[in-house]
């Protein structure tokens, strides 16, 4: 078993006098990865599965299994499971990650910071109120289930505490829909709200959240089933706050519908938030069909609608010629990397004084640019990224390249 933790001293300012250290956890496939914060909550900035180094996780392995060092795959499930918690532990071979390079022995490389936030834990059938005073709630993560055997365990037999891999996939969507953008909200830990992800296991609801000043307007889009939701930011790019495909009242999108199609008001789509975020985050506009084909059907025979809350954040572009350093900074908040390429996609950028032979190739893209920039910059208030072959390798020999990065600044 191999587990390596590094303190990456990209010690970056988040507030005057406060430094955030990026932790780097490397775990060989099949071993247990453990992320933890002594203070604050986990914020995964990069989660990569593959191999970029010959020596890591190589003991006892034939050379043929460690030679491929251009093997990377982003693993978003680690962020989904760990963000917003003080501790997170999982066995890597239970993640079901696709194989990015067959025949190569791989490892998980997760980079994260510890950020401010609050955590409420509610035992089954209990209630709790999230309260931000004059600020507004921003849900980081939520799970109704069980991820350890000790929480909410007093007086309970061990056999209903043993399953610690219990996740209700619709928890985040439901809690975010009910609470995001509000000053306070009450949440309940009950299978009647989230369904039962593991029958026979005693569950609890964990909710992590931040209190943010209401600096930007929050917009609401409601689209009846069968139509298209169209989200637009006149300036900046979309940030999705909450989304639900289902029904939470009996009046919205009810005109001309029989009552039996509008009476179920506890209907939440499990994957709504993640799917809308995937389609829209970082774009100036997007179209999302409100259909069962996109979200599956969370409540058969109920006429549904797609409700989305979103705001608009500024979009920035950094272009750095080969051999120089890209410097990204957020005066408020932290970096959210939306896109990156080390290569060349036009013949004019960074072309001054260069022979034509070095700028004519315009289909040059570095395969690991985005993952590398996310690892170095995501979740930080500033970062420095050298635009060099040493960092990204050379995607097009004899072509003069540049590093282009699109990013926004989001609340940390």
C-alpha cells in the first residue's frame, strides 16, 4: 500500500495574513485514500486517476506497467463525495473509474485545500436549521446515508451501522434547491424526502455550507416539461446555484393539467444539479431541455418542470507566450479554471518575431493542460504557471506555443 501526502507550498493569500496550503494525496489503486482538514472543510481542486511519474506506486511492478506517464483522467466523484467535509475516506477500487490506460498500474492524485464553512449533522428523523443571518446560504455538499460507523450511533446495534458506503444521490440537489440563496432554511433527515439509499442501515444527513454576502443578483428560470430552459448572462458566465427537475408545488406549470399530474409535490431529480452544471457552468449562455431524456423520470405520471437558480460571474482570459509565466489572480474569491490549452490554435497570437514555420500549425492542443492548470490553480486566490514544455510536455514539436487559460473568480 502506498499513500503519500505532500504540503504544496503554493501558500496563497485568501485574507490578509491567512495562508492556505494545498494538500496533495497520492494513493495507489486498491488502497484507501483519506483526506482530512484539521480546521476548515475539504475543497478538492484536482482529482486525477492515472500515471504521470514512473517511480510513484512502482514497487514490485514490472517496468511495462509504469512506463506510460501520459495517462490522466479527471475523477469528479471524489469532489462530489468529499467537498465540504472535514474528513473523507474511501477505497479507491470502489469508485468504478474508467481505465484511461490499459496495462498501466495507476494511482489517484488528489489536491485539495481546507476552506471556511459550516457542517450540520442531523440524525435520522431529526431537524436542523441552517442560518446565515443577513448573508445567504451556499450549499457545498450534502449526503443522506452513512459514511462512518460512529456518527449518530449511540444505543444502536452494530449491524445497522456497518454499511459506511451509503450515499443518497439526490441529497445535494434537494438541499441546494431548498436552501441556496436563502438567509435560513430547515432540513430534515428522512427517507421520505431523500428515498432510502441503503435499507436496514441507520442513516443521518450531513450538510456543509457557507454564508456568502448577496453581492450578485440571483436569477430563477422555470421551464415546463417538454420545453427548453435558456440561461443567459449579458456579461460574464453562468454559475449554477441550484436546479431541480421535478415538482415541489401544485400550481407551477399546472394550466390545463389534470390534478393527478400535479399532486406529487415531493419530486426531485437525482442528477439535475450536476447535469445543468455540466451543460452550463462557465458558458455565457446555454440551453437545457426539460425532458425525461436528459434527466430521467423522477416521478412517473407527474407533469414536471425544470427550476434553476443561477448568477453571473466575470470571465477572464490569460494568454502567455512560451517560456514565460502565467500569473492568475482573484482580488476576491478563488480561481475557477474553466478551460486551458498549451499549444497553438491560431497563427497570430505570440507570433511577433517568429518565423512562419513556427506559427503555421494551428491544431496543436496539450492533452494534460487543463488538469495541470486545475491542479496548480483551482481553489487558490492566485497562482503562477510556467508556459513551458517541462510543465506540459511538447504537444507540437518545432511550433512556438502559448498557454491560454479561461477562468472566473468564485466565492471560497
